[in-house]
C-alpha cells in the first residue's frame, strides 16, 4: 500500500513538474517571438530590387552571417571571383570574438575526437574519475564546466551525447573522415602560407607571420621516451625532431627561465603562425577598399529571425530580420559562418547544428613594451616562436606575445570566469616567470571555439535548403582552415558540385557535408530557443560592451 502511494505521488509530482517545465518553455518561447515581432520592419537591403540585366551571368549574390575569420575570408574569396557579398556582423568590427582569441598556429594537423579525448575531458570535469581511468593528478586544469548552464540546456545534452558516442563508439567511417580533413587542412594551410610568403603581399607583416616552427614541451620522462621513439605521430603532416637537454634551450632560449624544466620537446620546424584577428582585419580592409571587390559590411547588425518557404522539394531562406531592418533574400545564397553561434542561427530555421562553444582564454603582451619597461629583460627571455605544452599555447606574432589556454563549457557567455582566469594567469607565470608583472596586468579576453561534436568540419550546402550553406568548426583549428573553406564556399556558390571540387582540390569535399548532421528539428529548436532566449540578456550585454 505504501509503495503504491509513493509511486502514485511520484507520478503526480513528475506530471506536475513536466507540465511546469513545458509551461515555462512555452512562455519563454512566446517571449522570443514577441521580441522578434518588435524588430524593425524597414527595408535594410533587398536583392529583389536589383535588375537582372545589370548582373553578369556568372555573378551571384551572397549573404554571409558572421564576420570572423571564416566569414570574412569567404567574402574575400567570393568577391575575387566576381560575386556580390553582404556580410552581417553583430560586433562593431570584424574578427572581434573567437578570431581575436586564437593562438595563431597553422600546423598541418587535426585534433581528434576519440576515447582519449573523452577520458581527458571527463577526468578534468570530475577529478575522482582519474582513479577509474588511471593517470596522475594534473596540477593545471585545462577543461572547466559550468554545470548549471550546461546541464540545464537541452542543446548541450544532445551535443554531449553525440560527442560521447563519437568518442567511445566511432563509426567505421570516422578514420577516413579524419584523414580527409587532414588532406583539406594541408590544402588550406598551404593556400594561407602562399599568401604570407608572397613578397608583393603585405599580409605577412600585417598579421605577424612567423615561420620559425613550434616547440612542444614535455615535463614527463615517460612521455619524452614516447616522443623520441615516434617524433611525428597522430593526425599531422608536420615533420619534427625530438630535442632534449641543451638542444631545447638552443632552439628556444626563453625556456631556460621556466620554473619546471622540460625533459624533452618536439620541434615542428616547418610550422607557421600568424594573428587571426589581424589577418581578418586586413582581408576586410581589402574587401572594403578594392573597387573590384563587391563586398558590403554591415556591423552591429544581428540576425533576430529567419523566414523560410517551401519550394518544390526543398525549403528556401526568403528573409532575414535584423536589429536594423529586414533583408529580402530572393535569389541570394546565404552562408552561415557564425562560428559557435551557428546553432542559434540554425534554430531560427528549425534546424539542429551540432556545434557547441568551447570557451578559450587569451592575453597579449607587447614584446617591445616589455623590453622597454624592464631593463633586466633581454630579447632571449621572450618566446620567439610557438612554445606550448599539454595545455598552454604561446605564440610570437611580430611584436605580440599571445598566450592562450583553457577549454570551458559554460554556454554562450564570453565573460571570463574569475577562478578560471586566476588559474590561467598562474599557469602563464609558471611558464614565463620573468613576465609575471605583464601577465598579471594583461587583459584576458575569451572567445568561443566552435566545437563540432564529431570533430569534423561542417562545410557545404544544407541538404533541406536550396540556398543555405554552412561553414563552422571543427574546434580549435578553424582559423587556419579559413582560406580552404572560403575556396570551397566560392566553388559551391559558383555552381560546382562536391565531386568537381573533390577532383580539383584533391580531397573528398563530401566528407564535410552538413547532410545528416545539420538536421531538421523544429520542436527541439523551439525548446532550445526557449532555453536560450536566443538573444538573452548576457548576449545583449556583451554586444553593447563590445560596441562601446
């Protein structure tokens, strides 16, 4: 009798709780719709008013949502081929979020999503699990999580389930996809380096291009032996050699000042680096100032709603509502290149895009200012190339010393978490103790790495739509892929098929297709938008702060 009563009470409580959750979600979704209805209705841009006779037969119109390195590079590539581009960016200038926080590495390599990745993330989030999976206690915690922001978000739950499935039970095709992505990375990096090495092009100087290699440090004797036995391993095409002892400091003298001396290092001597932010700014300036390039930038312009219509067997994006007015799309192609914000744009169309933000932390120090203000410092005390270890990545980009680290799951907030920022600074001081005063004073900023749940780039046409493309991910190496992804987007807009692109560029472009990954999920999209508020107050606060 008692057990039946408890079951009955439990069922009623669950029913009441579910009803409450649904009612709350419905209320919040209605608030989202109300906000959309309050959007300006003036015509911002209308492609439908352009006269077809004035448009060359091969000239297409394209709207790009997102002004980071991926969106701006796509605009540049499209404009070079004679296409007309309008780019929408919610910030006051290009490349001011994730692109401004990237470490700048241009390695011809890919991070992988596998069992080791899943275990590393789990051990960092839940420390006692190291007793289950083995391994020593890590003195520095790279991965962090805001349990409330993540576990209360249905989007994160779905994304993390796919991430766990891919990591623990990879498909038979996963290895092939990773190898195709490596081939694509090789193509993309070569294209970017070609621009940097062109003596007639000022991009290398503008972006702080540094071709002097990458030094990956190890403080573990066992790990040192593994690197010595197999100096080039994993998904990489970068040649390398193993260093130990004085050979490390002869290559990179700044390492000698570290509190804990490395036992070995892997020197990838062909690796390059550059500033993603300055690269993006320079390309945007070229698009703006070159009369031959038809690109219009609309800054401080945020997409608030997307209208679609069913045409024959597929849908079509017909209108974009922004905080500044309405854009009639008509025959234009729409590229979503919004990085970690891609799911928010996709949800406006009833789509699920498997991209979740992995927040990274970054700070910059001027080498010239550091040397001028501290006479005890010498040029050899500052890093001259990429210097990294397991979790900290420091780059020398011209005068800039860029220090980056941390992978934090905390929704779409771009504000530093105080405790995480403190840990980040402490680890930076451990690596560069002579720069302590500069590290403690430097401004820390955060950007979202667009982490795709299966670790594979999202690039191509969305299957359910006639005029929708997406370019996002795969995670921590998106910036170096920008030239390559821009080329693929241009070729698709120009009318080439994935098979033609594959034959021409030397990798299987179908491997990155959104088909089967960006999927129709109208009810789930509404639930997520209700949870996010889509344009919640934190996003508004961030955008307002950035525009000041």
